[in-house]
């Protein structure tokens, strides 16, 4: 029987880990704009303040669709249950570390509402420690 077009080629564990992290980064860019983009929109389009809440929610859901389009494959590729390198706790800790990193970069560079301070560095060191301990045997 011929190969199905839907079968994934066998990938190394390392490549699955890299693909997972890349997809999580892309997903979290969309997530940040889905959750907080409407606040930036207030700056760009001041009249959006008068938009009905359901319209803002629908706009955010539209963006979140792209978030899920990257998040779900990231979890499927990265999960041990599917031949990936990460258990569920590791996947979640990685996702949170990526989420906070992407959020911080976007807030500082796009939204420009925050400045990066020493306590943020300490917080990121704690996140790195969390990732370290999640992978500790």
C-alpha cells in the first residue's frame, strides 16, 4: 500500500523539540495580539473605544484562531505521547517561558508602555530556573 499524504515523516527528537519551540513562539505572538492588541488599537484608532465589546471580542477570537493554529501542532509535535521529546509539564513550562518572553518583547518594542527593569531580569532568571527544574530528572 502507498504512503498516506497525511503521515508525518520520521523526525529526530531534537528537530521535534526545535519545531515545537518555533511554533510556540509564533503562537504566542498571535496570542499577545489577540489578548492585548485591542489596547494598542485604542492608540491607533481612537474611535475603537466606542466599538461594542462583542466586536472587540470577535476581533480577538479571529486573531486567536491563528494562535491555536500554531499552538495545537506545537503540542502534538512536542508531546511524548506523540513521539515528541517533552512530557506535558515540560511542554507547559516551555510554553509559559515563551509566552512571557514574547509578551515582554512585544510590550517593550511595539506597545512601548513599559521599560525593562532589574526586577524583570530577576523574574526571567526565575523562569529559566523553572525550565531547568522542569527538565531535572
